[in-house]
C-alpha cells in the first residue's frame, strides 16, 4: 500500500533490506523484491512507527476509533474514502491481539 518513495525510505533505513535489494538485477521493483522474499508486510509495519508524524500518534493508540482516526489522518494520510474500511480492520486486529 506504500508508494515507491515510501518504500525507498523503508529500504534506506534497513540495512538487511538494502543488502537484499542489492542482490537483485537493476530495475527490479522494490515491491517485487519484498513480495518475492515474503517481506511485503514489513514496510507498512515499519512506517506506522517511523513515518513522518507516526511515532507520537502510534504511541497514543488506545483501541478507540478516535485515536485511530488521528493516527490515520496524521501518519498514513488516508483520505475520507479509506477511513471506514481501515477503522474496521483496525478494530479487528486490535481485538485479536488484546
């Protein structure tokens, strides 16, 4: 779900992934490398705590829709059309891990 520029930021912050990317032929898309190595979830997970405005918003998540919406708008930059679906997914995941 992350755009190329965000994937590049993820790679530049993670030496292990940089080494992996370096082993692929030039021109291979980062997303393809991540998928081929079963790492396609990692950039999104990394971004939630390392992207712009994300650490403070992630720390404030408390299982309520209000804090999720603050995180969604400030960290992910999701638009109005993405919020209902993401709130539902957030609630499902949050309930399953607590």
